[in-house]
C-alpha cells in the first residue's frame, strides 16, 4: 500500500529541500553535519534532527513526490537515473515538516514516529543543473519511505554527471 504524503512542485533556492523533525530549516550550509560518514551526496541523513535532499536546480520548481510504503519498493525498471537510500528515525512527539532554503516554503508531512528507510530517486539532474533558472520544471524527485531498521546509506544507481559530482564531493570530504 502507498500513502502519498506530498505531491507538488517545490520552489526552492540553492537546491535545498529539508525534511525536519527537530529544527526548522536546519541545513545551514554545513554539509558535513548532514552527510558525515555517508557515501552518497544526494540525501544527507546523518543529522538526528532531519535530512537534507540536494536538488540539482539552484532555483526554481522541481516536482517532488513523497510516499509512505508498507514494504520496500520494487524495481523501478530503470525509469529513474539516480537512486540512493538512507535510514532515518522519527522520535516521538515530533512533527515532520518539509522546508526549502531559509524556510521560504514549508509544509507538514504526516509521517509517524519510527525507524524508516528512505529511497530518493531522481531524473533530470543534469538538465536541472544546466537549466537551473529555467521557467519550466526540468528535474523530478520521488522519495519513498518504509518501516525498516537502520542500514548505512547506499548508492543504488548513478546515471547523471551531477549525481557523480555530489557523490565524489562527499567521498572527498571523508
């Protein structure tokens, strides 16, 4: 079963989309705080107060769909260029919110407390980076969340040069 938690075009700056359950707009540019010990550069989940999703566009709108699943997702048959996974834990009595750079845009995400695995799938990252100020949407994101025990983050697929750059950026910071 799939429950849609968010399905809209997110207007952002600096390619920043956060899911927080501790502090609003917690990503302050300190990349290491969110990506410490990770191998992927697309979703920083090492901060206990939330996670940072690194969108390819600097500014503009990107379609983002967040869904809660009962079980791990199946194969996407290669429809997404870039796919990474990370683990998150939502503490009790914490509201989950999505927000963009400096809290310019924000909204609730009805995600109950618990331990989850998160798969972030993206397509159009190279087009998003090249067309960062394009009027139309050029990159797409799917965040799938399901109950699971903690596992290290993983890169499942890298198809864009933009994702390769960010994965290398994280590895070089170790």
